[in-house]
C-alpha cells in the first residue's frame, strides 16, 4: 500500500469517526456495532485521563482497561502526559459494545408514612455492588483458577467459556454445575513493602462465572459478568449475593480513621469513587453508615514561623460504607468539595 493509499484510508477513518462514536442511542438496547480494524492515534491533552478518553470515544468509561491494554507504552494508567500518543482502537472482527455508563448511586428518602405504620428507613441504592472489592487479612483462599479459555483469547469477556483447575479436593465440592463464582485477583493495598502484613490483601473483583460442566480434573464455566478484564491465571471464590439496596444507619460515635487508598490506586478524585478505610467490624463499622472526611490546618502565630497552632478540623466530604471486614471497610465517596488523596482523615459526623 503506497503513501497516497495510506492517506486515503486515514482520511476515510477520520471522516467516519463522528458516525462511529456519535451515533444517537436508540430506544432498543443502546448498542453500537463496530466493524473490524478501525482506529487512529490521539495526542494526549492536558487534563485527559484514560477514563475520560474511553467515555468519549467508546461511550463507556469502564472500557479504559482495554484502552490501556492496547497501549503497552503506558506503564501506569493513572499517569498519562500531554504530548504522548495513544492508539484509540476497536478489536479485529465485528464487535458489539454495550454502553455501560457508570451507575450513579441514589439516596432515597421515604415518603410520609401511612398513619399507624412505622416509617421506612432511608436507603441508598448502588447497582454495581457485586463489583465492589475488599481488603482482608488473611486473604480468601481461591477455590480454583482459570487455566484456559475457548478461542485462546488474551482478554476474557462475557459469554466466553473458561476452563478452571480446582484448588485441591475441597474445591471439588464447591465447583459444581450451576454454582456461581466470583473471579478476582490479589493486589497489594499500597506501595509500602509490608502493606499486606500490616493492612491485608486487596481482593480486586473482575467478574462472575457459572459452572456448566465438571470433568475429572477440571470444570468448565461460562462468564456471566465481566466487570474488568479477565485473564488466564485469575482466581475464583464462591459468589455471595449482595443487596444493592443499603439501609442508612447511624454512625458509630467516636470514630476517627484514615482512608487507605482508592480501589483503583489512583488519587481519590471525587464523588462516587470507591476506597478503603482502616476501620472495620472490630470498630463497630456497619454497612450503611456515613462518615465525614476532614482535614486539619495550622496557622503560624509568629513571624519567625517557630510557633504554630492547629485550627479546628474542617469537614469537606462524606463517605458511605458499602462492605465491612474485620479491620477494614470498602466505602464510596458520596460528596466532596475538593480532590481527596490517600491518607485523608474521616470521623463520626459532628451534629
């Protein structure tokens, strides 16, 4: 193919982009069909993130891991810089992409109670509750791991058939046809060398599979949900149904703790970010409780800056507990007046 042909192809692709990425969604299913081998290069601008680029070009921010997967020059997905070029792509073959916009949590206030009946408690709805990870010590022992996928794919997605190797004889009784299992992987909660010993192991939830067939030394399963890219060697644990409707509860008095990190290990940028805190069931933390995020400031009293005094703490955000472990909990940032970073403090709300 000569240079003129290349230019013609590139021009055709660029002309088609508004049609590919700006097609109005229909009332049917909000589904786009993308043809094979389309793509182009984009130069990163100031303020860009893979999340935003995925949302803009693929209509779904949740596809950012695949964008990162196709650009192996990016060592850390949370650090991309103006001037870098990345490839915006669609996989070969005709592919259907369902638009899965992030589901915004909703706080529901009950209506005026009927006379003679007790008022229903306010509740919080989080439809993505099954993808919420956690930190536990010791970690959950896997019941098996994926060792192959039909079609020998690198990234495993919904509808794929995977082959699972049970983790010992005990797992044989768990991995039975019809049973569902959560796909996950271990992560260190922070970059500190001893973070697993001091904090625990992060369990990063990838998807859900259902066992379809059991063989002598393996089982076959179908991927029902793929929250994030699933790969060979990812592990399984029994699926536990969670309730997306979370009843709001009074906060425990006297709590003062620290935000460990966000689930994605990025700066905690604002509303609806998932994070982990260093308090759990041992501290009487319960699902549905709300806490205030605050900071402390100091004021210099002398010109020589030798003497200073701490100002009263200032609340600037709120978080709500979605899941609890013995010494940690998973929370969602429900509101914030500024960017939140790991190691920010939280406390029982001051009435």
